[in-house]
C-alpha cells in the first residue's frame, strides 16, 4: 500500500498535504494517508489551555484523532501590530502530548457571517473598517455587525494577522506536523440581506463586471454544476452576447440571485487574498467552511425545526460557498484546497455529493453530534471519499453518552482499509438506517449497489422484534470478495450473469484487524446457518438484537463489526 503514496522530498513529507488518488484526494501525514476522525470544539474552548486540560481525556475516550479548534484574531493581536501566541504554544504542546492532531480555525474578519472575533481596535474604527449596510423590514438601511468587504483595510489587516499566524505555526510546529490544515474564516457571507448596501458596495455594484468573472461566465459555463446553471440560467445568454462590456445590472443586481453572485465573487476574492498570503508562508492545506442554504429538496425531512437559516440569500450568509455558487468559489479562491460544507439540517448524502463537484475534496468540519449524525459518517467515508468528519461541540459530550465513540473506534481500526478503498475509487459504498419512526414505519429505504459482476441489496438487518438503527460500509476487495464493516444491516448478493441459476454464500467470516498500520486482518468465527438465515443474506447484527419475546435465540449480537463475504454463482 505504501507504494501508492510516495513523496518527492523530505520537506513535502514533513508538511501535511493532499495527494491525488484515483477520483479523489487524500490527506498525507508523515508520508502516510490519514483519515481524520475529528471533532470540533465549542467556539471558546480552545482559547484557554487550563480549560482544555480537562477536555483531552474526553476526546481520547471518544477515539478522536484530530481536534478542530479556533484561533481568534482578537486574541492574537489585541493591540495592532503586537502579536501574542503564548496561549497557542501551550495548546499545541497539549495536543502533541495527547497524541492528537489539530485543524486550526481562523476566526478573522468573519465568523458565522459576522465580525465579532475582530479585535477591538478594528471594531471601533468605523472610518477605517466600514461596516456593511443591510435593509431593515421597512427598507431603511441599518449598520450590520460585519465589516464591508468593499473597504480595503479589513482584508489588509486580516491578511497581515493571518500571515503572522502561519509564520508562527511554521516556526514552532513544522518539525512536528501537529497542525494538519487551516480553515480560513468561518461561514462567510452577509446575514440579514442578500447583499451589502453600504456606500462602497453601491459604488462597486455600478461598476463594470470584472473581466475575470465575465470570462468565467462565458467560457466556464459548461463545467458549472446543476445548481448554478438552474439558478443563473438567464446569465448564459447575457454573457454570450456580442460586443460591449457588462455591468452588474446586466447580471440582475438587486435581485436575490444577482446579489448572491455579486457577494460570492467578492467574498471569494477576499478569502483568496488572505489564504494565498498565508500559504506562501506555510503551505498547509487550507479550506473555508459553508453555512448551507436550507429548504426544498435539500432539506433533511427528519431534522428538527430550529430558528435561523433558510432558503433565501441573507437567511443564510449570502455569498458563502453554497452549491449554487460553489463554482464561483472554486474559480476565484484557488488557494483554498477545497470548500467544506457544514451539514446540520440538510440531506447529508445529497450535500456530500454536491461538494464532490469538480473533484472537490470532501471534509465535513461541522455536523450534528447525535446518533443521527454519527450514522451518516459511514456514507461520507464509504461513498464520497471523505477525508474526515467533525461533530460540533464534541467537548461537551461525556464519553459514555457520545454516539460517535463506537463509530470512531471501529473506523480507527479499519482506517487503512478504508483509505485503500478510497484510493482505488468506486470500490466502496457507505450507508445508514435511522431509528424507526414512532409509528413503526421505516424512514430509510434499502440501498442498491453494483460492483463488478454482482448486484447488492443492502437492508436493515432482520430481527424478530423491533430492528435497530444500522450503518456501515461495503468494500469490493476483489472479483468475488467483499468486506462488510458496521452493524445492523444485511446484504443479499445476486450475480449479473445472464445464465445464473443460483447465487449463494461460499464463505462468510468474522474478522478483526491485527495491525492497524497495515490493515492486516485475521479470521475469527466462521459464520453460517442462523447468521446467514440459512444462506440467504450476510447479516451484520446489531450490538443488542431485539428478540421481542421470541423463544429461540436465532440472531447473534454483533462481534467485531468486520466480516469478509464471498458469494458464488452456479450457471446453466
């Protein structure tokens, strides 16, 4: 396996980086591909070394190998031009001492679409750092709690602070490789309106559309995603007309979709300016995260209804890298290695699929920390070549109540096996089955998959009582051999051969990993009979099957959660 991941120099080995494999990319740490079983801390947790001393044991107990923690502009530069990193140095030492890795989240000019993490000397200087203006319910403009990206000083000062941060990380951590990646800003965009209506923004809106955007709209249209083409369908004809320059009024400025495009273009340039400067100092992988637009076909029908968010620009941060304008971000923020979705209320699998557009590396830096969220990570890793997932607020969940604990424990054991499957491309599928609804109906449909000469039907595992939630992944190892990982599901194999008269299970073996670094496994139990419902299915049972008073114990409890299955076919 190591031959797949050769590096070109000792320097590139030391610095974590992304490497192309098949139809995706993988994170390389110390010359080895690395799967981030991560968790994001609450916003303020990582600001205090004393507080974090009581957190590390929780993370280790949950089998977390990477922590996402924020570094605030206000904390590292409380006085302009004077930088203080002593707290960060202490925290880096703690991370290393516990054998963990770190993704730093730069809360600079923007956090959740606002500028609340900027230092006081910037917040209080409205002349130098002008604020965005948004329309109130009566149309009267009001000052927003966010810097206008059309004033140059915010970007200039943010960039300076970010460069200082990246230089310091290089100075103190390059030899260790504790910091794997850096998130540049947090959920950028403007809240409360579809665009900034400040004087500087208004001036920009009356200027010609920049040449690079015009060229992108004219020449890159065919490569944009379905969301972009649907939302901005009319622009295809506007931008291909002969002669003359385009103005923002030609691109429907002052409509929600035109305003979102206007803001996305300028926010992408802002973040690119900051990211590119930092990357020149220390070229760690960089990304920005995205607060999703919510509603319509992308809404998770089983998500709770909460205040905040919505389907219109301004309900979510307008201009952030949502699927509708993902292509704009990919084009105009090239120093970002990928754009990362935060997935809370949206359909998890649909969102994962949308963020694989143009081979965008999938990383989920924020998601639900409950069982609903934990089940879904198997789809991210198994079907969408995800390099890592991170439930938000992981530090406030006690280990014995943390649903990610068992999932991360199993993924840690099989991480190199999963990584190898991801590198081969289209070699695996992940899935999940939610808890049955109160009325007993099943919210999760069976999953159909096709690998080589085989059709697979993946269902919730059979029990005589109430079936449990289930999740896992299936890896196509070779022609007629499949690795099953997880709990609470069963697989039925059917040969695609036109002359097949019978499909059965030749072997079904419970396995366990004996060498995590290489993925080497050993066979434990030879499964058959009741464990296959007499040869009908390969069953990966739940940890506590519900027999519902049935007098014969046919279904066994889960073992290792790992099994190798070999189907066979008889032909006429």
